[in-house]
C-alpha cells in the first residue's frame, strides 16, 4: 500500500510538544468508560504523545503510532505506552485486539477509506472509535478578532486543503460506523502572551508562509497581540471547543 502521509509537523517538533494545548481529563475518563474493556487503546497519529499519555492512565497498554519519527522521538514516555512509526492506514496491530481507537486532530490527513478499513480490522467486537478536532481558539473579543483575521486573511493561501474538514467539524466525512451522542468537551489553558505566540507558530500554515516568504508572520502579528494583551506575563484563559465523534 502506498503511503499517503503528508508530513507537516516533523519540523519544529520541540515547539509542537511545548506549545500545543492539552485535552481535558474528562474526555479520557469518558472514553475509558464507554470502552468494552480497558486493555488496549490505539492512539493513531499520536504526534507528541499527549493523547497516548492520558490514555495510559486508564488502559493497560497504549499503542501509539505516528508516521513522523521526529514526533515519536519527542513524545511523552510512559511504561505502558508502546510507540512505533507507521502510517494510519497500515499498522502492525493484531487483528481484533483493540478496545479503543483514538484520533486527535489528525483524521483530516488520512486516506479515510483505508483508515476505516484498518480500524475495522483491529477493533474488538463493540470496540470504540473516537475522533476529535478543534479549530480556532477563544480568548477575548479584541484578541479573537486579530487572531481570526490572521487565520483567515494573512494565512488563507497557506492552509492545506484538508483544513476545511476541521473547519466543518468533520461534518462532511462519511463514517462507516454507528455514531453515538457525546457530552461537550472544551480544551482550556491559562497562557501568557509568549505562550500564545508560541502556539500560533506551530500552525502548519505559518510554517508554509515562512518557507515561501522567508519571514515569520507571527513576528509581524506579535506587536498587535502584545499591545492588546497588556502585561505580557498576565495569564489569560484560552479555550477551544472540541468537536468529537464517537462510533461503536
């Protein structure tokens, strides 16, 4: 099978591990509660391992895979997490062995038809597939306006076409599984100004902008953000509503 992996995140993996927001603990408590057993979870496209690390608190073993070896090298280590490099559509996981498959902020990069076939292969009967994504953050109306303009105007031509699926909340994806209702979950952080700017620097469109123009658009944005922020060390609440799809 030919790999469909598009590597947008191997460069700058340390920044990705440092500045990406963390998912709420309640999400993983919920997912473990609806899993048929708590033996094996597969965190597909694990990235920096934050999802795998949280799942490891509930499952005996977490199989965490990513197509990027650089991401795997930076991932959070834990005794019951087994990291390996593989594409989402072709794993070496044993057939019918997995209780939960989790995909955090990554499904839009996959060949979905092939990935769903792989999910069907590895899941146990009554196993669970959970996928989630998040789009724009919310801080305060004046800051939100500047960031939204940056996202939609400055970076418009630099987002990969797959990004539209995130903006749509995966609504256009045809899942060959029975979906179930889920609670609402929101990611929450308290960040100072430099942490916010560091996060914006991890956006794939920012990296592409820098490659094509030789300048960092976040540097140009930072003055406006800093003026609005006030005391740059003050911590403000930052939120991202999660779009989650759970299938059984």
